[in-house]
C-alpha cells in the first residue's frame, strides 16, 4: 500500500497477517509512505490514532 | 634484502600509527547555557566503564577520570578538550552542558567499550560535526536519539561501525547534515529507524545510500522515516521496493 502526498497529514498503523502492529507514523503532503505490511489503517484525526496506539501499549513521545 | 623489506614494512606501520589520531577531540563554549557555571564545562557520561585523561587548550591536564567531571577554566570562553583512554559515551540527554558543545572534531577513542549511545549528543544544539574518523562504535547496540537536536550541523556523517546496532529511532532527527556515506548500515540488524531522519536535509545521494544500505543489510519488517531533504533517485527507489517486499514500511520525502 502507498500513501502519497496526502492533502491532510495522514496517520497510519501497519499490521502483519497476525494483526500485530509492525509500524506506525504519519505522512504529510511532501511525503510518501510505502509498506509491505498487509493491513494498513489510516486516520486523519491524530487523537484517534494516538488512542489506538495507546490501547496497544504504544505511547508516542515527541 | 629481507631486513630492508622488514624495515620498510615497520616504517609504514609506524607512519600509519602515527597518522591515526586516537584522541577524542571537541571544543566547548563555556558561555553558552548549561548546568555548570559560565567558566565551566561538565562532561556528562553515559553507560560503560570510563578511565580517561584529558587536556585542554588552557593547560589543564587531568588523569584517571572515571565518570562525570567538571572542568573550571580560567575565564569564560571557547576551549578545546582532548581525551585519551576509555570513554564509551557522552549522555547529554537534551540538557546538562550539551549546548556548550561547539565542535566535535575527532571521535578517536570515543565509543570504546560502549553498548549504548542513546541520547549521547541529544541537545547539542550549537555543535558542528567535523569528525571524519570512524571512532569505536563496534560494540554499541542502542543509537536511539544519538544526535537528536535542533541544530547539529556538519558536511558529512562519517562511516562508523554499526554492526552491533539494533535501533536508530530518532537517531539523527533534526540534524543539519546533508551527506551520509554508502554502506553505513550494511552489517547492522536494526529495523527500528522510526523518526530517524525526521526534519533533516539529506541529499539525494544520501537517501539513496541509506536505502541501498538497509536493503543490503537484509533485515525484514523494519520501519524507516525521513522528512525534509531530497527524495531518492531511481537507485534508492529500487532499494525501497526491495525493502517493502521484505515487509518494511518506508516514509520519506517524495
């Protein structure tokens, strides 16, 4: 899957076949994201993305 | 004839040893903000076993140091510091006297015996990286936030040994170094490069070098992040395709 130059910053969570989180991050209008993971969920609202990560024991430190 | 050849080999060896600068060398401006007084500089060390000697350009000479150490200079100003012995890692950790670091001129003995470089130069916001040597990073596994700063500048990052490295998350975040060498990650098993090159100024050759090197390392299911700087050429994009085929997630400048 690819997310390329989104008009709004897009947050994502990538999971493998076992639905384990393998990667997460954000893509802005100057970037492209490509992944070999089979499951990708995207979010426009950062807080929803943070909530999902937090539920899985991942806290983002800026 | 044999003796002449042996003498020649010996001379070459001696010259090689003589030309290698094994001192860890850097300069500080004591007037910049920090936790020590404005005529002082505190070396804040990371994990590992330390036994080092230091000299400074104003004539200080101290030996047998084993950990954190504060140098008091004759007055506020810029001074060069040279360290020999065993010095595994700094750990400025976005505070302490990190902002007093002005230049990092030679890694030399730096890194010897280190297992972690986490937060080593984080917050050295006034530092220019001039070092071109490889240091002694061969045993370091943790490079998280290694040079995460608002403004470490420099022309090039040197080719260091990353063969024991397992993580580089936030390692070079917000650095202002355009050039990273080929083969930097060829031998490392790290897969965590989350925010490693966030808000950086990588040249196209550098992002190509990095992606090609990560591909050469042969690891799977990694994460890599770049923002700012240049997009890769077709060479880098080919490596990126190989990486995504191995389960990597790559976010980079387009």
